[in-house]
C-alpha cells in the first residue's frame, strides 16, 4: 500500500489602483500613470506566488500546536507591507528588504476574511502612503517582534501622491 501526502499552497497578490481617494471610495479602480516612467499601469494587477519565510512557517506551527505565545495574522495584528527592494526572496529573510522606502498598513475593516480554504488579507495605501516603486510585498503579524509569513518580489510600478492603491493577499490551502 502506498500513501501519498500532498498539500497545495497557492498565493495570489492583487493590486488595485485608484487615481484618487474619491475613486477608491466609489470603488472605481482605473489605469494610473506610473510616477517614475509615465507608463500607464493597469487598474488591477494579479501576481501569483511567493516564498514562505522560515520564521513565518515556525509561527504557523506554533499557532497550530498551541506552543509558546504565537501571534495570529488577525485583523488586530496583521499588516501588509510594500517596499522598493528587488533583492531576490530567500527563506531566511525576516522582513521587507528595502532600507528606507517601506510601508506597512494595518488591515482594512473585516479583514482577513476566510472563504472555504482561502484566507484574504487587505490593506489600503492612501494618497500619502508608499509613494515609491512597489518591488516587494509581505504580510507580517504586527509591529515590534513581528513574524513575516512570506515575501514576493514583483515590479508593480511607482505609486504617485494622490493615488490610492489597495493590496490583497489570498492564500489557499487544499
């Protein structure tokens, strides 16, 4: 008898771009101009994949086993972060790799959300937040001694002052 164990882990990052806060409030994403290149960026981008980080995996196991005092990636704690570093992702990393241009935003009200086997986190980056090139993305479980679950490196354009962008991270296990 042969036994096969297999876990499917799928992540998707979604960036929605709004030309103004009023457009965000109206729920009307639209193509926006890249603040650096002038190139037109799409209203919405989807990016698959990421790298789970060692410290995030350890924190997940601690949560699952009730060991120590782990911190959940809950509405009260979780933050999505963006930075301008394009350093390749490595499992030993513990944070965004950007030196100065990095911003973390708390969860939007009612996030994270779970539907069946998918959890989605969402943060809103307003008109004065993260106005630089978006090259990397993470989710962590709070300020201070936060544990970073994962990291994705992907060029998403340069956010301009006045624009509002949202970032979603969806993780599906099956």
